[in-house]
C-alpha cells in the first residue's frame, strides 16, 4: 500500500527533552521585570514596527535560564543579526513568509556559537493546514510555532482547532500559540493527554494576559503557570 505523504513521519535530529510543558510569554514591553520574576522559559520581544507591542530601548537584566526570543516579520537578515547581537537573543521567531533559504542562512551563521541561536518558524492555522509546508524547513529550524491565522501576524486573540495537529507528521518540537488564556487551562490539559501533543514543547501566551498591549497581568500569569504544571513523558 502506498503511504500518504501527509502522514509520513519526518525525521529530525533534535531530541525532545523535558518532563513538563514550557511557557513562553510574548509581546514583552512595559513590565518585563515583573513577568521575568515568574521564571517563564521564554520571553518574546517583538521587533516589528507595525505591532502595538513593538520593542525598542534597553532590556532589563533577566534571571538566568530565561531565553530571550526576538520576533520578526519578513525582516532583513542584517536586521535580525543586529538585534541578536545588541540584545544577546537566544532565539529568533520568524513570523512572516521567510523562506527555507532565509532560515538556512541564519542557522549557518550561528552554527558554531555557544549556545547556538535557536530558530523558531511560525505557521498560521485556521480550520486546516497542509503539513507538507513543513518539509522544506525540517533541516533549517529548531522548532515550529503554530498560531491562529488572522488579520495580524500574531496576537489575534483566539485559538485555532488544535485537533488539526492530529495530522502532525514531524518529531520536531513545537510551540502552541494563539488566544491562550486562563480559560484554556482545562483544554490544554485535555490536549496534553492526546497523541498529537507528544511534541508540544511550549505553550505561548500573549494578549489574553494583558491590560493593554505590552502590559502583562502578572497575577494571572502566575496563576496560569501554577495551573499548567503538567508532567509529560
């Protein structure tokens, strides 16, 4: 019987090593230190001028162990490199139509650095998704991020149908994003019991934890982190 390419498992050398799901808080701008005190795994800083959460200026000193992620939308390689250098970013999140060649250029540039800059490629999902789109990126990024397809490149404030991920063909760890807040805790716990969650590495949150763009509700984030203490393995 001929195999369906959409269900052919794609191989990748990156292992999944965690005993729980991580948290990324994106759209950091005005109360970064207070959020950092909660010790999320990643903090995202948006370097896209059209975003209401566009970050500029200096970053506060962050606690050890938090990875700083620069979020870009179709930026030039030169701009990404400049921000990595200036802010000592540990990861870049590519939220536009960046090509596999673009990702490869970045990967090769930082292949010998320690620690190596991680590359997160974003794909937006609405009601369905053609997972064949992932194939050209398998060798040139470290993680995928699945977000809700909307008018904006991120920060649209609502979730997509996570059951689409039943057809996920890769073993590359991914970030789950899009309209996730306290109300989604039980749905996340249910999702994490499903086979399609096996490679879910990080839950990414943003607008559902804001009083206004760039100002996070720290008490709610603290509660979310406490309730999201999910062990997986």
